C-alpha cells in the first residue's frame, strides 16, 4: 500500500500485489458492508454459506441468467466475476436487500480490473426483479473502496471477532446460529 499526500487531500493507493497478499476479495468487501463479524469469521475459514437456502437460490439464479455470456471468471484466485463482456462487468444478485454491499463489491471488481489495466463499467443485475443499476468507478467510489479496504484490514487483523450485533436481517443469515444460537 502506498499513501501519498496531494494538494489538501490524501490519496490512498493499493497495489495489486498487496490486494492479492491480503486476500481481499469481493465477498469480503460485500460482508464488510453487511456484518463485520461475518467478515471476520469468513476470513478465518468459517464458511456457513454452503448450508444457506438464500445462497443456493442466488447461485441458481446466477447460473440461469444471461445465457450465452461468459460466466464465472476468476482472476488471481481473488475476484470472481459473474459475467464479463467487452464493456461491462455484471454482478447478479437475488434481491436488492444489500444494495450498498453489492455496489461496493462490484465497485471493487472494477477497481481491481483497473489495477490490471482493464477498464469496464459495472451493472448490478437483479433478474428476478427485472432491474439493473449501472456502477461507474468514479473518484468518489475509489476513495470509498480504498477506505473500506483499510477498515477491512483492521477487522481481519483483530485477534477476536467483532461482537455479534443483532440486525433486522440476522435471522435469514447463514451465520445466525453461530452468532446467536
């Protein structure tokens, strides 16, 4: 990571190698905006998603959407892009329940691709709802992603998980029993 002072503002730049060595993937970015305890547990190899009906439904939707498009492209064993074409990166989601987390995950993919010299725009796709939202990697989004990446590092560096905080959506979470059972 490089930190530079520039004309009244601080610019934070993550090099691709640091993102790889820190294993900062899109799921971690997503979880950071949903639940930092879930992020910490996931980083430690506690993967409860395979038992989740919601995750299963999301995977089915992902597989059935956009026939004929290039799907599930993994780069550096770090980011897993749902769909990629010549101009866009698509992130397919089951619902808009975690729209901010989804936008930041897709923004992170665009950010990572830019580190590789690949410029794309993003599209959050909600096939069940027949809705799409365009995501463009602006300077503001880059700053928000880089700030989140710094905070993600802090969360996963902690020797113990953040305390469980009950949120309205916790009962549908794959980690619910782990946190509150």
